C-alpha cells in the first residue's frame, strides 16, 4: 500500500469517526457504524491495486478505410476492434488484482510471466505500435527517413531499397512460417532485422540473443491481410511500404537511440 493510500485511508476513517461523534446524539450507534463502514470501504478502494482495465485499445489516428487500397477497411476494423481488443481484454484479466505495470516494461520479463502475459501483453504492445507507424498513402508518400535514420539504414543494410528487400525476404512464408512479426530494431550502434513468432517481440528477454528496440514492425498474421490478399503474403508485405509513415519511424529511431528503451505506445 502506498503512503498516499495510507494517509487517505486514515483521513477517511478518522473523518468518519469524528463526524459520527458529533452526530451521535442525532444519529445513534447504527448510523455511526454505517458511516465507519462506508469510510472503510472507500479507503479499501483507494488502496487496491489499479491494474484492472489498466490497458485499452487506442483509437486509430485515421479512419478504417484510410489505408485503402493497400489495407482494406474490413480487415482494419476486424483487426483493430476484434483481434486487438481480445488481447487487451485478456491482458487486463491476466493482471487483475496486481500492481499496474507500463505496457513497455511488461515486455521485458513476459516469457517468465507465462503465456497469458507473453501472448496478450505482447499482442497489445505490438498492435498499438503497428497502428501508429502507418498513415494514409497520400500522407505516407510525403514522409521519408530522417538523416540520422537514413545513415543507420545505409550502414546496416547498404540502402533503403536493400533494407526493404531483406525485410520482405524475412517476412516471406518460407522464412517466417505461420504467424508472427518482422521488425527493424536498434541493437547497439546498428540496425538489425528480426523475425518473431506469434506475439513475441524483441523487447522480450529470451526472444533473441539480446533485448533489442523495435522502430518498425509488420504483422504477418493472416488476420492482418487474408480478406484482401488470401495466401499472397508477399504481395501484402510489398504493398505495405505504401502506408509506412517514415516520420513516425524516424521519431521511433530518435527515441530509442536517446533513451535506450522501447518506444512508448498509446493504450
């Protein structure tokens, strides 16, 4: 229990006791007991952990149809309102009654915390990250990597086009079988390309050789593309570049290189 909770609890109970003493002649012992019970209930509520419903699905920064024709509106609506919402409901259930932990911090020991936290905490972080790195095509085409990010890309991959080619190869069904994600991460003084299964991400200790900090990530679960692309995952991946917001990716890179920490997400 925090010091603030202790102080508030004492204040409420003390106030209820003081009030009941002054009103004793008018209210009687039953009313005094009721006042004390209500004060104790309020104190208990204040002192309780705040983890229930600690996480929420963030609203998109654009309408569901905004990423057309590259990602269709029905997919976006189901993906956001159903799939992401399920991860959020389940991580809230898994952490109910526990102290609230920031979703970025929750990633580090997610494997040790067990499947409920690993799958649903990862699912929430990954999707919240994913929504914000995209923009409508007309806006996305006006963005570009910052000078610092471009230099890092050139150092690690040779060029932006070479990075995209390597990314697409890593996202191919033969390279990342089944469901998962593909990431560009900061690792030390370089960028690395990482593929992770299911809802794992490189912030989780034990997923890769070391913890890395994603600046760009793509969902290659079938629910992210199947309505439009069916089994044509490579087409989905190559089209996705048309909605990547490089200004946001550059912000992610700047944050990670300065803070040496995972990118914060909404929700």
